[in-house]
C-alpha cells in the first residue's frame, strides 16, 4: 500500500474514532498535530488539496486547520 493511502486510512480511522464528539474536527486536528510528523501532515494536506475525495469530511476539515510550514 502506498504511503499516502496508508495516511488516508489512518486519518479516516481517527475521524471515525472521534465522530461521536461535538468537537470532532478540533480533536482530529489536535491528534494529527501531536502525533503525526510534519512530513506526514504535509503529504495528507497535499493529497487533500488535489484529490481529497477519499477522506472523511471531518478529516478534510481538520486538514485545513493544520499549520505545516
């Protein structure tokens, strides 16, 4: 499995795990900032900006909140 596909799978699993919270997007973004390397975040952000259809809506919204310089 390609690295981006694995990142998509993991981001969607995170979104599913937090889906019952009112602040799901904030929780996803926080998790990604705390536990994912900036390079992983950047790959997923780049994917989201070009192809993002495979990401859960909450995961896509969380991507827009990440600050990967």
